[in-house]
C-alpha cells in the first residue's frame, strides 16, 4: 500500500500531501476526543488509505453514520472496498467543498465531528477557505473539527474559522504531525 500511496503523492502532491499514509499513532490521537457513545454522525475528509476510517469503524456505535469524502479516485476505490459491508457508512468521490450537498443527498442534518486529513498548506487558499467555512456551518453547536497538518503554517487560517482550538504534536508519524482540535462553540 505504501508504494501506491507514494505513486498518488507524486502524481497529485497538492491533494495527497504526504509520501506515506498516516500512522496508527496519529489515527488514535485524532479520534481520542470523540464521544463515540453519543456521536450521531462523523464526517471524514480525505480518508486516503483508511487509517482513521478503520479506527472510526472499530469504535463507533452501530447507529453512528460515517460519511467519507475522498477526492482522489484511487484512494476512493480502495476505501470503498474496505467499507462496502459496513452499515451506515457512505463513501463519496468528491471534494469536501461540497459537504453541504452530500449531507442533503444522504438526509443528514447534524454532524458531531469532522475529521480531516486534507493538506491545507498545499491547497489553494480559496479551496481551504471554502472547506473551513462549510465545515463550520454544518457542525452541530457542540461539534468539533479535528484536523492534522505537517506544519503550523495554516494555524491562523484555522483560527479564522475556529477561534477556540488546541494543538498537539504526534511524533510517531512520518512526518510528525500537528493535531488541531477545534470547537465550533467558542464559549
């Protein structure tokens, strides 16, 4: 799988963002703040090879809906195959910019968590702005946006849409990653 991942990176570096898939350590740290017992819907942007997806499926309750949005066709096909027998898991080959459209398509009205592996540092600024604005608008009032980045370059961009957040570092990933846990509710 790593060679296939590298191939995708070299052919689409702006949207893949890394040479290697996320580590299990990063996946566990990304989901540690999720209240799986009460989460009605979790959206994942850019599942890639499914590192976070596998953890979400393993930990979620049976009634939790997972909506997975993958832009890269190759990764979409791989993860779609992995989740094909899972109930309440929907896989979309498209852009996170269109999250509102996908929610309408599946009749989803409330999102508790959005996890993102999108490389905001390499995306065009108008795309990043659109994704972050739409994410904020679709999250429930107590919802959280959890993303990782390989640099702090987009910290201020994230702060524009999510003024309240905390940052952690996961060293056991190649490259090491910053995890931003952002709250919609600023109080």
